[in-house]
C-alpha cells in the first residue's frame, strides 16, 4: 500500500510531479502483485478488441507474431518471468500493456487511494490517468530515448524484482548529443550527457514533463506507470464549444447564412449537444477519478441482500443543470430528471454507507417508479461503482 504522506513527500520532491526524482521505499508489494498483473493480462485477452493493448518486443524489434501468441495464451501463473521466457524461447523480452482495462476491483480500490492523494496534493484532477504495465528484461526501452510530448506527467511504480535505470536528458543536451529531437535508438552512445536514476522495488519515480528519457532494464522486473494527462485539451474543447455557440447565436441575430457544415439547419442544436456531451463527460471522468478506460459493465447481479458500498475512493457523481441531471459511476452515466433522491443516494454512498440494491431502490422510489428505481440501482452495480462489502 502507499501512505498518503508519501504522496505528499513525492509531490514536494518533484515540484508537484513536474521534476525528475525517485522516492525510495514508497510502497509495499501489496499495492500491485504479480497475481494482479496476471488478472489484468487475462482481462485483456478476454476481448478480441483489446489486442492493441498488448505489445511484444525482443531486444531488437517489435514482434507482432509474439503479440498474437501472448494474446491467445495469457499467463495462468504468477511466475511471469518463467512464463515470459517460455514464450520468447529463453531470449530477453519485453511486454507492454497499454491502457489495459484493469477489471480488478481490489487493485482499483488501492489505485483510487493513490489517485485521490495525487489530486488532493496537486490541487486538481488531471484530464486522464492512463495505466501502462512493463514486463521483462528487455534492456533499453523499445521506444528508444524519447520525449512523451502528449503526456503531462508520468509516475513509475517499480515492482521489481530487478533494478531499473532511468536516464534523463534536458532538451539542450539531447539535441546537442543527437542533432535533433527524434527518438534515439542507440541511447548507450549518449549516456554521458544524461542523469541516471536507479529505481528499485517499491520505489516511485516521477519523470519530468520536459526533456527526454530512456529506461534500461537489465534484469527481469515489472513496472506500473501512470500517465497523467493535463486537462488543457478538455478545457480547450469546452472553450471551443462555447465560442461556436456564441458564433451560432450571432449568426442568428444578424441573419447570416450558416456555414456549409451546418446547412442542414440544425447547426445550433449540434453545438448545444456538444456542450451537453462535455457536461456529461465531465461527470463520467470525475466518477472514475479520470482513470481510463472505465471498466466494462458486468451483467450478473450480486446475491440478494448483499451489502454494497462504493469501490475505494471512486465517487458516485450526481450533477444537475436546468431541467436535467446526470448520475455517473466509474466512468458510466445515466441522464435523468433532477431528483432529490438521486442526490441523497450519491451522498450516502460517498459517505461509505453500506446498502443493498433493494435499499437503494427503495430510496429512489420517492421520485421514480419501482421499476425505474430498481434499474438505476442495478446500474450502479453493473458499472462497478458499488461492490460487496
């Protein structure tokens, strides 16, 4: 687990997660185990549409052939080193899980504590929190020395057992060493210009928002990275939607012809729908603490009379605007009429009160029919917003 005080310490060392640093011994192996990784791997392999989440590498190249093999034959053991070597013929290997669906309530509950600690310390949530998992002894990162231009901040949680080395260059030194800003696939030749950090089991490293980096993994280890995307893109989109609405209203007032893209006559309605969609998306993101992707809905209901509570620190979000409301949990949502009972249910769940589905539905019958109330309560379960106590 990770003590919230260690998150605050990490923020102070890294200038609010902006500058490179390593916090030693920051978490225990109970935060994310090899068994958890195996469950996540198998969740990826359970859906053909998730093949792109998985990448396979040897020391010299990406291996689409082995990607298919790993996807078809996910691990059934927690000994991921032995399993990996058997799949790669004993060669050094690298496996990357990009933005995998976690589908692991226990780990996601622990992760929610970390995300809440990060956001509380940073003073705001990020636009997205993307998980990535690195497995193997692949030497230098398969992507070469590079700069993650689209990522706000990266936190690397090193599970080990091997020690990982991270090399960091500021842009001026990197350009001087390589002649440009493209990825360098021979990083060993420019290490004399880099700053080296050693990351051991239980350590957290913050990668800087500026500059270039490459990891070196000489011995088998597992790393979990959180890529925290700044919310600027979302803010820009909101401003763009507001400005488009203002332009559409101005066109109506002046009698100007609508632009070609809006000649269907419903250009204003499309703009209003964008604004509404952004409002709903903000509620969804808040309910999943910006973690992407959200868990896929589950189908089977819990045993009757099971006491349920929200998962970890993931909030149940209820918001109103004008004559409509949204109820969101774990990145999913329902659009509903405003209702005090919805607000009350969200408040009780966010206070970690334990309720059965029947008790939730009973609260909602103050504003909804019995069938509708039961449906809304069941959605909270299907979204993984509530779990058995």
